[in-house]
C-alpha cells in the first residue's frame, strides 16, 4: 500500500506544476527554513492533499511555525493524536520519497 501511494504521488507530482496555495504549502513558504522554495512547498502541498485530511493539514501546518506543537502530538496519549501522528509520519515518508529529488 505504501509503495502504491508513493508511486501514485510521484506520478502526480512529476506531471503537475507546483502549487503551494494550500494550507501546508503556505505554511512551508512562511517558514524560515533554508530549503524553502515554491517548488518544494508545492510538492509538499500535493503530497499533503493525498495523505492528510483537511483538518489534519490545518493542524500540521502549525508544526512549521511551532515545532513544539508537533512534539505535543507525538508525545500525546490520546487516540486522536496518535492517529494524526501516524498520518503525519506517512505524509513525511511520502514527501521525502517524492519531493527530495
């Protein structure tokens, strides 16, 4: 399943122009990381659209500005946060495979 998702993501990203207009893309562009570019942020947004729900994207977007928020979710004992963290990890792995080219 993971391989199928990654291959589908790769096909989508390679065939489309970067669009950083979504929640994750905008958070990425506003971040102070050195590797920020419209292409990278657009790729991250495309992967987020495939792997995260809209509500997840809004919450994960806060991680760009406040990494401590990510730690709170990671260390949480709530089932809701644990499920979000698993989806976030899937997003991260897929984004790494697709966007780090």
